[in-house]
């Protein structure tokens, strides 16, 4: 960070309640803990020493304080060590969101082993491939995933976290929960890419400076004392980053094993949640679950990330909950790029917002030349202290001038706000013109009677390529394909009109809420 950015970052952290410069010795010890333990265990360690009796976690089994989390992780780390786990080894975690996944993440940092967060939507082959590539020596898993583990070598030790019995709870109960020495060095963790095609790639992370937290807290105003309902899965960057932020602030985290829209609304009301962390498909389901029937007045922040937020969905969220929407744009590889705060969305619906402190966002053309003209589309590149250093299996994202490609195309408006036009590889050329599917999807999704929309590019004799739209209708809707194509024809250029419209009961999605496009191909039988 530049000196000016460091000063601004310090102010952001002080405002959030994460940094207290009146106690320099405590600040120095906290910095050491973060460097040695890593961001998850470091954040939990610091909060346990500041306020051990404060409420840390609420899940379906009850409540745990920060002191409870610290002691449980100490005991679990000792249990794993007795079972043969050593610093430098790798533990994979395949769990839904509950205290077992929290215990495991913190214990990995305390023991100095590398943490690999595994997607609960994996196939058997994907899980086996990732476990082999990342060198996983032990797996923590929920009992429901036993069958997935059948392709993983028997030499990989298993620990059940949730099921008819919990080996994690047995280890915690059987071992000393007293303080542990800090490990010699941080082992780091591996986040996995979305994996909508093939085996997900591993993106290793090591975070050593607490100042990096300012890149989230600058434009997502979480504060000490908040209650944060994390609906997005914690194995994914969206849920994980805000989980770490909440731990570091010493605030309360609310988790549920499975997402349920009505249960989420009930949880917000019951726990007086001040923040809600979601992916866009969760927002869609929440808005379809009569949110007006629940008391959600405590919410100050709804943070949506993990996929592009359709403009109509963002507008309906603001109408239902008020000016609380924060639309974060980033990726597994670069973490955060921009955030649209409520005032940004109100001024420019659909925007991904502005870069927070310490982040740079630039656009480049196909010749790697920077683009600065408003409304001109280019490839999006990001620079910050949170970007990864390369995939664990080898390879890297494209880089220009030290900035990392997100793989997306976008443009700036005259106020410098970023708009994401779609994936670089999603763009199609129709009749010699570039077509960005998101523009058509947003237009159709805003039609009365439409619930969700996705698209694919397909071959076309006249235009070379055209879009095929996949549409999920709201109950009772009588829209047909002609009405949808006519609506696009009346509002956009002719070459953007979809060649066909396919109606589905639901869109196929990954565990993180992204549309799983390979499962869309070939679905043409339900056009009407």
C-alpha cells in the first residue's frame, strides 16, 4: 500500500473497531498472531484475548463464546497432533456451515497445517482430484458426504464433524484445552475456484497484514458489536471473507447448515442481525418468501457477492429492505475489486461500484493498452494486497502492469463507477457485433412474471452466433417465447434478440449459487 492508503486503512480499521492504537503492545501481539496463525485462527485468537465472554457463534446446536472457540480449537489441535498431524501437512474440510467447520479452520491455524476448504457440491471425481493435487493427508467431513469420499485413498485419515456421532466433538472432549504456543510460521489456506467446468483450481492464500481487512471494511461497514448472518457458504470467498471480518471484529456470527430463505428471515428477526451475507440466488429466494412478514429492521448491511447481481434483483432488494445493499465485485483469485454502496446503486443501478482503499482497477483493450474513456468496454484487471500468487497446480491468471485479470469485461461511467458487462469468454459476436449476454438477461429478468434468466451462445446461419435464453417464470405467469423476444426487439438491437427461449422449472446451479452452464446445453424441449 502507498503511505496515503496505509493512513486511510488505519482510519478505516479504527472506525470499524478493529484497531486500537491506545494499546500498542496489544497491537504488536495481534500482528504477530496474525502472521503466525493466519487470518482465521489469528482473528479468533485476538478476539478471544480481548473479550473471551462475548458471543462468537450461533448455530443449530446453540451458542459459543470467543473463549469457547479458543478452547475447543486448542483441544482439537492437540487431538489431531496425537493422531499424527504435523505442521506443514494439509487438512481438507468438507462441511456445511456449523461449529465443526469453525473449530477445524481455527485448529488448522493453531497447529500450523494448511487448510483446504472443499466445496460441498463436489462430485466424487472432483473431490478425489483436488485431494490428490493439494496433498490432503486428513479430511474433516459431515457424515452425509461419506459416499463422496469413496474415491479418496484410504490412507487419507477421516474425521466426522456432523452426523450420528462426531469424532471432532470426541477429540475436543478428550484433550487439554489450555493455551498452545504459536506455530513457527503460517501454513496458509487454499480456496478453490468455482469449478463450473472440470476440476476446480486451488488458489493459495497467506495474509500477514491486518491492514488488508480495510479493503473490505472501507466500503462494507461491518462494525464491532454487529450480528452477522452468513448465509453464503464459508468454503467460498464470499462467506469466508466476511466470516473472517466478523471474527476479527469480535462480533457475533450466525450460521445455518443449509440455506433456507424463510429460516434466514426468521433468523434475522430472532437474532436482530445487523448484516446479511448472501450470493444473488439467495436474494432471489428471500424476495420470493414474503420478507415483509418478518422484522428485518435491524439490518444495516446486505452484502451480495460471488456472482453478478442482476439490476432488477438489486432494485427489488433496495425496495424491500431500504438503502442497505452492498454489491461486492471480485473473484477467488483477486478477492475484492470494487464495492457498490447503497448510494452508488441508487445513482447508477447495476454498478459494481468503486475500488476500496488499496485497490486498483483498470481496463485494457485486446492489445493490452489501458482504456480510460467512459463507456468503453475493456478487460478488467485488479491490483491489491490480497491477490493470489498462482494456482497450486501451476499456472496463473493473465497480468498486465502488475495487475491481475478477473476474466471479465467491463466499463466505467463518468463518475468512475465500474460496470461488469460479462465474462470475457461469454461474449458472442452476432452479425459482426459484440453481444454481452448480461445486458439481455437483465432486460428480460426485469419483465413482470420472470423469476430468473440465463443464456448461452449458439450457432446461427445468418448472424454467426445468437443467444439462447433459459427462463424461469414466476408462478402463474403466462409469458411465452414470442413475448420475450418481442420485448428484447423493442428495447435492444436486432442482433441481440435471442434465437430461442427455453423455459425451465429452475436453473441448474453450483453450491455457491452460480449458474452451472454445462447443464443448460441441450435443453431445448420446453420452448413455448
